[in-house]
C-alpha cells in the first residue's frame, strides 16, 4: 500500500540526501570527459533543493512543508552543507 498522507505545514515530510564525497567522485562521468561525478551530483542535488524552495514559497512567504538534510560520506561522515540551519 502506497503512503498517501498529503504534505502540508501541519504534516511536513523529510528529504535526506546521502552524498558520496569519496575520492572516486573526482572521476569523470561515464561517457562524459568534462564533468566529474561530484559535479554531476552537486548539480542534481542543487536542482532538487531549488525545486523544494520554490514549492515552499507562496506570496513572498516560506512555508515549512519539508525538512531537509544533506549528509556527506567518504573518509568521514557529517553534514554536507556548512552553517547552522533552523
């Protein structure tokens, strides 16, 4: 059975991104000699985050529909985005 609860300020949802930050992410994407795996993943995650921000913005206000986390892993594991978030 599919999860069918509607996302709202009263019932936000969570997005957790796990980002590989190991040395292998410096390798190039298969079939692409210009873009690294790290750049590809960064672009994809940034696009998704941008879309989530747009979906939370209405009439110049930001609504809390989503909780977002980005964790990086490689030699160590920890928050992938700098700064404090509330």
